[in-house]
C-alpha cells in the first residue's frame, strides 16, 4: 500500500514537540503496522511515540475498515505537522482548517485533547501577532504625523522667539 509522506516526525522532547525529518523525499515508501494502523516506515517512530505519550488515543476509536483507519491517521499526522509549524507561518485559514480536522478526528472517536490545547495556543498566538501588528501600524502612523507636524512647530517656535520682547 502506498501513501503520501507526512513531513513531520517526533523529536526526543517530552512536550509532544515535532520537527521536520531530515530526509523529506517524496518517494513512495514501504509501510509498517503500528497499533493497527499502516504507516510509512518514515512515520513509524512518530506514531509509536504518539501512542506512548497518548495511550488512550484510540480508546474510543472503533473503525474497522483499514483504509479508513489509515486515512484518519494520515489526517492526524497532517494536523500535527500543521500545529507544530511556527505561528508566524500559519494563516487564519490554516488554523480554521486545522480546527475542522480536529473536530472530525474527535467525532471519529480519537482522543486528541492534547491537540485542542495546541490549536487554542496557536489561535491565541495568531491573535497576539495580529494585535501587535495593528499597534505597530498605529504607532508608525503617529510618528509619521508628528514628523510632518515638526516643521510647523519649529516655524511657530522661531516666530514666537522673534516676536518675544527682549529681556
């Protein structure tokens, strides 16, 4: 069975952190079975680590069709790849798509609460970036206006000095 390669693999950290694999070739690979899912050999360690960290991941997941099970795993791995991207690289559209994927995975019975937290944090970071950018634009506009007003102020100061009585 051939599958598309997912480009994220788990790191050795204990906080569910994932990073890109060193070999990101898109060649078809052999698959291996991990906890009832057929995954690419390049994804085996990531999936094993995921089940170690989240042993209840599939406790409510009762899909018998192998292709459908594997499709859900592909979606889960894609979602992880998205959520571990830098928030500056994630668009609102990416986050909304991730939210939809998370909803579907949850409805299918996968226990992915740990990803809900990651998605919430990504939305929050995205909003902080938006607010920060808006504040920067506002300050830049104020600086621009004040720079334009400065020559007038200098002129008014010069006139006031000239009109002031000598002491």
